[in-house]
C-alpha cells in the first residue's frame, strides 16, 4: 500500500509595514509651488523655442512639448489651489 503524504501548510513570514509620516502641510505647499514654478519656466522656454524655430521638425517638437508642459503646470496650479483652499477650511 502506498502511504499518503501529509500536506502541511507553511506559515509565511509576515512583514511589518512601516508607515511613513506624510510630509507636513507647509512642505506639501512648498513642493507644489516649486514644481509649478519649474514647469511654468519650462513651458515658457519651450514656447519661445516653438515661436522662433524655423524648421518643421523643431516647430512640431517644441509645440507638442509646450502643450504637454502647459498642461502639467496647469495641474500643479490646480493642486496648489486645492492645498490652499483645504488649509483655509481647517
């Protein structure tokens, strides 16, 4: 007769999750402000290069880049406004 194998469940090692303390509220506003300024500067630089470029390849590239950077800077503006409004509600 064949012996039956016993199936034993192995206990997995549970990892302890380390909760990171989120940044303080002024730090979040500072990060949003810094990113907003950075992307507005990049948007303006790419828009200026778009207007002064003569070749079709550069004009298309800088046009698409300025549109993308404009939307990213708009999203950081919205995030900054949300942070400022949520601070005033507290």
